[in-house]
C-alpha cells in the first residue's frame, strides 16, 4: 500500500496501512472517521479560507457553474469504516475532514490569500 498525500488522508492512510498487515488480500478497507461530510460544509471551509463567497445553487445552476464536475459535486456517497474497525480492530486517531481543512497547511501557498 502506497502512502497517501498530506493531511488527514495521509495520517488516516498510515493508520490503516499499519492495521492492513493483519487484513486479507482483495478486501477493501475504509479508513474514514466520518461517514459523510456534506459538500456544502467542505465548500464553506474552502470559501472562508480563500475569502470567497459560497452560495447554494439549484441543480440547474450547479450544472452550469460546475460543468463536467457537476455530477461529482452532486454525488452522495458516504463511506463507512465500521467493517474495517471490526476486521482490523482499527480506530480513527486523527481529526475529521473539516477540522483538517481548517489547518493552515492546506492554504499557505505562495501567493494565496489563505
């Protein structure tokens, strides 16, 4: 298993990677602490950090605004780690996505306003 990117996904991946040594080949494990974070919450954090407005949109407005990405923005696909926890005895150790997104490391890029 390859290490993941920085932030909560990386820490979560490292935690599951450690427990996956006890798992079975071909079985999918979900290393998530939260079952679903609404898109509006993710957008809200990003909007606040970048100091840009975040507005609600109708599905038609979203399709125009997001173009090809509208389908993905509208998906409701929560993932559960219940089975991973049962099979591997794994428990999340890190903060959730929203708390992680509020960290400066996501927005302190040369030239950014965040």
